């Protein structure tokens, strides 16, 4: 723990940790030491972790990287962090992220950009987002694992950009209680780690039924690590033709082909498959996610949590809401709230929100059909490119940033488990990731296929 705390202090330039908790870390490490000595060490005994700022941690700033949660100290601990601590984990601090997990580059954070430890010359690169601090911290060796959350790709895309492993479990596998809500029907927490085995161990500790989350699944949690046999002979791997998009960079296509060849060499059966509604996933996501966000973020009213604007004499409650929300939320969050309230408004509800929900059902059906036909897992690229430069996309058309999620949002819309594993380097020497998508509740199988790609 001390080694990691020292490393974190030496890596301030990455801006990965936004709040350090050395006192908590030391007392948890001592408790872990006692358990170790007593001979009853749990799975994560003494393992130093970083926690994304989206998780509520008792008495520790939990701001979702937003100004509007300035000064908010939760009086409760999220289920995920409770379970991790019960399993012996040590919290080193809170990790940078995009504000309310809205973004793909960690550039919407009130704390400023997190920086990718991978560099090309002097060009500073994004670690991806929204779990950019988590990815940068694990990749730079500042912690052994980190929590992430994934609403449309926020675990898998930053994992790909930093050369680490990240899994978004099946919707309902991990409790959302105490995780600041973005889009509740899409949000899932998961581990971000150096390799697949660590992901399996950490995911098991995070998973399980929680009566405090009404969408949590009451299912047993398998030993995911035991599933890592490395044997994938006879598994059917689907290659969805719709993901081979126009204008896909040649090196992404090659990465995908190489990954396919590796799985074939390991004894898997490779099958060409079709997921016909793929092209509608991104527009559906960018209706549904803002709709849910606009509803979830209504609670930040200047009364119940965090920041409140200074009011002028004569200001009433309306001015308090307006001024607090105008200065508390950043530009991207305001854009999402406006899009969300628009698509939910009486005149447009059917044209946008209801239509997006129908598209979502079709996307899910595409997956159901291929799984029913015997496909065990689906292989795609994780991202359309390697990490881009900080500042290069943030001020451009927001749609350009949204296109980062083209391979990942389908998985959230369908509630499926998805994993990104490091799969090589691009021509500049930057990491690239491959994504595997699995059957619901079969994270063990999915991790095992990913393991065979390591
Ligand atoms: N980049 C996507 C968005 O901005 C996904 C974010 C996420 O998964 N939290 O909505």
C-alpha cells in the first residue's frame, strides 16, 4: 500500500487520482494484515484499488467529477465498495472521470483532463472516458485494479486506449446502489484491471444480489476465475458483418482479423453473423441515455446535495434552481439534459423516445437470435481508433465524440456482458483493444474466451 501511495504522489501529472485517501488505505491495509496473519485472508486481502469518483464512499468526497456535487460527503457506502472492502481491498483514493460519466475522453471533468500514460512524442493523449482516471491509474501501475462504470462503453473504451482489461457485466449482475445514476437502464459497474484473471477475481467480489437495487438479479455468483481454463475448443465465435464499417481504419480491420485467427487457432469455430439493426444503435443510445439522464439529474436542485449558487436579494426558488444548475453543470451535461427533456417532451415523446425504445428491442432481438443459433461469443474491435490527443476532439462537433461509442453501445442497449482486452499496438505504438460480447449471465465463459486472447 505504501509503495502505491508513493507512486500516486509521483504521478500527479496524470491527474488520475482526484482525491487521495492515505489514512483509509493505511487502516484498511493494517486490517488486511491482521486477517492475513489470522489465516483467513479473503480474495482481495490487501489489494490496493482506486475507486471511480461516481461511487459514493462514506465520508469521502464523491463528486462524479461535477461542480454541482462540491462538498458532498455521502453518509453511506455504495454496495460495490462495501463488497470490495469486505473482500479485503484497500482504497487508495477516488479516480478522475467525465462529469456524471458523460463523455469518451475524460475532458468534461471539473478536475481537468486525466492523461494517458502512453505517449507519442510529446503529444498528450486521452486515456478515454468516462472511466479515464481508472484506466490511466491501472495502466500506470498506480493501483492493482480500479472500479469503472459503463453506460455506453465507459469501461471498455478507456481500457482499450490504455492497454488494460475491462469488463462490463450483464445488466443486473452488479448493484447500482450508491453509484451516482447516469442512465439507470444502461449503467453497470465493473472492474478495470491489468489482465483477465484479475478482472475475474475482482468481478466476483463486486457481483451479487442486492435488495437495495430493484434491477439487481437474484442469481448465484459463479467463481469466474475457475472458468479460466484457456480451453475454447468448439466454442462458436460470431463475427458480425455490420461492424465492418465504411471508413474503418485498415489497422483496426487487421487487429480484428488477427484476433479472429487467434481464436480459430485455439480451436474455436468462427462464424459470419448478422446483427442487422447495428446502425441504429448509436442514435437510439443518444436518445435513451440523455432521456434517463435528464430525469436522474433533476435531483440536483441546490437543496439536497452539494453546490448552491450565491443568490441576489429578491431571488426566489426558481432563480436558485437556475443559477445553481447553470453554474454547477458543465456544457456536456447541460447538452444531455436539454436533449433528454426535448425527447421526453409531450410533442416529441413518440417520435424520439418511444421510437428509440423500439429500436432498442430490435437490437436486443438481433443478439438473442444469434445466441439462440449457437453463437457463444461475438468478436469486434473495441474502438474505431487508438487514443486521440487531448483537446483534439473536445471542441469539435459533439457527434464526433459520440462516434467513439459505435462498437460498445449495442452491448448496453441489450444488457449483455462485454469485455475489452488489449490486442496489440497501432503503427504509432499505441494500444488497441478487442471486444468480446457474451451471453447474458455467462461472464465466466466470456472471460475464458478473452483469456485465450491474452
Ligand atoms: N461515451 C458515452 C457517453 O458519453 C458512454 C459513457 C459511459 O459509458 N458512461 O454517454
